């Protein structure tokens, strides 16, 4: 990765990990990012993956009541920054971007990655960053939709089959330049637009965003059974290296 970026000597790359969510779909009492796999929390695994990139630093946006995050053993802990998360993911990301604005240039590149996505591979990270930097355009990891999709308008009755040929399933990280992303999210929030990821904010302000094909094992831990799958994926990935 560093060799790919050697002609971008002034490039600074940062990461934001929104980790203030309630995790209500996982458990009412436990946060998914603090579940343990191979003696490390999910969040520690996630931070470790991101630090395979030459990051200038990373910002964890955590909840107001969260006293646990700062006790964890993060990779490159000297590069770790913390800020207060918000009510929704978009608010946490905006808080982290505002925090980063005091440290970084508007032209610096920022990766935003889900706290509960610990299985992203180094190859995918490298490809994503390289694509964004080389083209000067925002980008996200995504995979083409494989399954047949059904639209159900009312109850459980199928209304129609949806053409999947042009559909991609968005993942993270999603990468953009700091100034571009911050302005896009500020405008989208001000307009009360429905923002579910960084790309949707960029799309809202007509910024070009490209898809970079990722891998299906870059899962997001949302439900308890996802944790078991993540354990298997991480074990398999460690064997293949």
C-alpha cells in the first residue's frame, strides 16, 4: 500500500469508526462491538484491520456513557482519538469529522468504517484507497447483489421480482476527502434527508461516488448469529495467511 501511494508524499489518510450505536438488534443489554472473538473485542479486530493501512490517525466516536472503549488494547494506540458519538450514525460521523477538522486538512482522505465489521481484508482496503486516490473520487466497498430480490408491499405476499442486474450491496469502509464529506453530511442533515451511509450523503449533494468490488466475507455483525459467522471467517482468514 505504501508503495502504491509513494508518489502521494503529502497524502494523509484517516479513519473514523462510529461506535456509539445502541446495538438494539443484537442485544438490549450488550453492544455488538464489545463481543469477544479470539480474546479480542470485535472493535479491537476492526481497528486492527484499519491499521493495516498507513493511517495518520483514527477517531472512535463513542457513546456518552461508554467508559469501556478507552480501556481497550488498540493497535497503534498512539494514533487513537476519541470523540462523542451522536444519536444516529450520521451524527457520530459528523462529530468525528468536526473533530478531525482541527487536526487534518480538508484534502485529506477519510475512511468511515463500521465498528462491527471486523473481517474486511487488507487487499480490499488497499484497492479502495488506491482507487479513490488515483481517480480523486469518493468510493465505497460493495458487492453485486447475488440473490433474487422480491418486493413485498403488504403483508407477506410478493408484489414483484426486482431486477438485480444493476444493484450493489453497500459495505464499508467508504472513503472521501474530509472537506467534501463534511459539507455533504452537514447539508444532508440540515435538509433532514434520509442518510444511511456516507455515500448517500455524497449522492444527496450530487458528488460522484464509485463502487469498488469487495468480498462477501466483509460482514456486519447485526444479529447474534452473525457473531458466530464472524468467528468462523476470522479463523479462516488467519489460517490463509
